[in-house]
C-alpha cells in the first residue's frame, strides 16, 4: 500500500475517482428504485381499473350473462394489442375483432399449444400483423374442466428500443399481465357460472382468490369516508383507518404493502387496493447490492490503476505471480501423485492400479501383445501384527514394497491392492518372464528376515500369476484368474508360486 499513496496527487485523483463512481452507482440505484415504484404504481392502477370495471359490470353479468360485453370492456381497458377468448375446440368465442368471432383459430402458435409444443401460462414473443408482441395463452377452468383459452398479446416495440433500461420493466409487465389475466379469469368464470352470490363483498373476495399479490380491496364512500364493501371485513377497519391518509408503501404485520386508490366521480366512490410489495422489496435489495458492488469495483479499479502507475511494483507482482504459479503446478503434481499412491508404502494405490490394468489390457489386446499379472499376498501377516504390533506390520509392508520394486522393471506397475496384498502388472511380458520375476520376488522376501527393533521377522509370500489370452474379454477376467491362482498357492501350503495355466 505504501506504493499506492506515496504521491499525494495520485491519492487525490483516486479518491475523486472512487467517490464519483460510487455517487453515480447510488444515483442509478435511486433512479431505478423510482422506476420500480412508478411501475408498481402503474401496475396497481391497471389492476384497480380492472377491478373497478369488474365491479361496474357485476350486475350486468348477473342479469344478462353478457360475456361479449365484459370481454370487450376489459380488453379496451387494458391497453393491449389483441385479446380473444377461444373455446377448447379452437373456435373463437369472443374477440376485440368481431370478424373473428365464430371462426376456428388458425394461428400457428395456437396450433402449437394444441399439439403440446407450447406451454400454457408461458409468455413468448412473435410478430402479429408485422408488430413485435409478447403473447400468452392462458387457460380458463371451471370445476377443473377447461372451458376456454385467453389469447392475450402486448405491443413490445417500445421496450425493444432501450433493452437495458426496459428489460426489468418488461419483467414487471409480465407480472402485471398475469394479474390482469387472473382478474379476467375470475370475471369470465363468474360470468359463465351466472354468479349465485350477488353481494359485492363476495365478488371482491373472489378477485383476491384469483390473484397472488392482492391483499385487500376496499370500496369507500368519498363523502363519509366509510367503507362500503371489502374483500375481507376482518381486516378492513384496522388496515384502512390506520392508513386512511397514506399512499404508497407501508408495513402491515411485518409485510410490505403498497396502497393505491382509484377515484370514481360518477358515483362518488373510491377503490382502495392493497398489494403485496414483497417482490418490489426483493428487486430493491438487488439494486442496492448492485450499487454496493459497483462501488467496491470502483475502489478495486482505482487501486489497480495506481498499481499500474508504479510499473516497478507491477514487475515485482508478475515475478511473484510466476513463482506462485510454479508452486501451484508443483503442488498440483504432488496432489495428483498422492491421489494415485499408497500413503504407507509409496506404491501405486488400488484405484490407479485398476486404471493402469484396464489401459494396458486394452493396449495388449488391440496389438496382440503379451501382458502378465501377479497377485502377491504375505503369509500369516495377521500374526505379525498380533505378535509385534501394527507399527511393526507397517515396517514390514514398507520393506516388502521396496523388495518387490527392486525386482521389477521401470516399465512395470507395482501397487498395494489392500492390506498385505500387492499387484504387479507386467506389460510386454510373456508368462515365462513373469515367472522369473515372481521367483525373484519370492526369494527376495523370504531369504532375508526383516529387522524390527531387536526382532528378526521372517516373511514368506504366496503369488498367483495369469496372462492375457484370446478368450479374455476384459481385464477383470485376467485379474480373476490371478486371484484363483493365489488362492491355490495359499491352499497348497503358501510360500509358493502358482500359474493359472498350470492349474488342474
């Protein structure tokens, strides 16, 4: 750090740079946060307008069951590109465009829905009448039966003009459209069912049940400021009276709520809508995190620039980096080697032996070369552990490992398979050569006792040998034959070599 702030001018420049970038990032946070609030306000306004429209037509729906009038009013009230209600057999029952009513929908995207290539309730983008739109097919159910599908699309040309700024708003628009569809769904189902309950409170409660983020709907008399109708009377008094003069965000029961009101001068009423703003809180948190990260990056960038000024320090850094990379490579090789070797004996471990046996088997099988394998097991090794202890046993295993290694070639593979069992893989070795090496190993182990403290311990070993034959389909068979030969060697008295080919 002493290099970075040695020069006062550079220190001041860095301070100004960090301060400027931090200010811009938090300024951007405030702007985006205001956009979120504005978008939520617009969404709430759309939802309130939709609910007001539904309330307005409630009696008409009850008396006339006029779905066509309801759909037409809702469609033009939502500022959408096109809107139609299609029966499950593809016939357009209602549409913004009268000429379509009664026709079978031939839309490619709708055919994809019928064929299962597109999913319901999923937004997608396509061109309609040479206009880029975001569309969705939304199912309408009644008593778990599909009675129709809403085809809704929105013009997104204005969102594509500034994709970075409007990407988030477009996502919010999807949420808005889903809320609108939920409202429409409730209206259509209630309409088609010929609403049996005529009270407005139940009607408002039905809207709540069809939406995911509306907490409460209130209809208030402007003159008396009294609540006329509500979706939940148990919550209405506390929520409205505590926040009678409030507008915007507030908290109820530790839940962030957004309140909006829509005036209706015709009948002098006001619709108060309370919306769950938890999604806004999450997005605000993300914006704040982005601002903080940007500030941290600005600080790191300033330090990096300062580091670049003092090229001598950079040179030292590069040198240190190379040294560390070299150490990392060395350490990586060490770790790789450790992962392949037995920690006690230093021989290859079981996993690596199996990998090498498979590789050498395939090579020998492909080129018709010889390969032999021997399994070595120390005789009565348990007695050594029981008599002299496990430390002695470990010394014996290490000494035996060294003796085996001294008897084989550099191209052979020697490993500890487990316990007191060893495996030797002999590539390019016929059975005669393998037998010579086995005799050498047998003699090396048994001729000279192993010294542990003041004790001389005589060790003998049993060895089973097998070789590659044409009928072998995989290395497991080769290993299995060597294991059978080893078993025979132990059965016949130990301290001997048995070739699988010579077994009866």
